[in-house]
C-alpha cells in the first residue's frame, strides 16, 4: 500500500500529473547508433567498386524485366539467387525454353566458385559462431570476398575480421 508521501520504487517526483512519474512513463533517450570500427572501415573502403555493382544490378534488372519476367519475380530472384552471372544465365536459358531444372543446374555450376571462396575465407571467419555461418555464407559475393581478402592484409583479430567481412558484403 502506498501512503501519502510514499512513492513507487523507481518513480521520481516531478511536477505534473499527480507529482509522480512511473517507470513506464519515463522519456526514453536512445543512444546513438554505433557500428563496430572494422565494419565502418570496410564500408569506407567500398566506394571504388560500388559504381560497377550498381551498373551490373541495373543491367540485370532491366534484362529480367525485358525478358518478360514480372517485377516481383525479378526481385525475388535477386534475393534468392544473389549472384548476377547465375541470374543472367538462368534468365537466358528460361527465356529460350530450356527446362527449369537445367537452368537451375547451370546456375549451380556457375556458382561453384563460391565454394572456393568459402574455403579461402573460412580461416578468417573462424571466430564467428555456428549461428552466424548461414548469414555469412549468404552475404558472400565476388566483390565482398575480394575486398575482405584485401582488408585482411593488415593484422586484425578474429572478431575484427568477421566485422570487416560483414561490412564489405552487406554494403555491396
């Protein structure tokens, strides 16, 4: 029971409605968004490659829509396939009437290079736990791989390497 002059625990005396501010009525002041320093270093290293990435993305999108693919399907393919060369090869095969299984197989063969990238970059990303491996493998791209390996030329700790990789790949 709260008597006259007693306050709820955590409540503060403030002028205003009934003189009490309960914890759920406090003003929340968000802290500024802070990124890991190696994430920021990676993002800052990417501007030279971004024009090429954007041009290729635009060309891929225009080619898919021009081939008759609906906009939503082109966007879904970009999210699911996440490899421009495979997208264009599959698009060409599908638009020429090739069975879907053959187009998917061609895309998988073209993307075999990512297994080599994975073998090469795995020692650098060993500090990431098993829960992070699916995200890290999804983010793998040609440019992200190349920029990460270039950034690993300077000495970095395990967790710093993971953040540098995430910065390179997520920005691309």
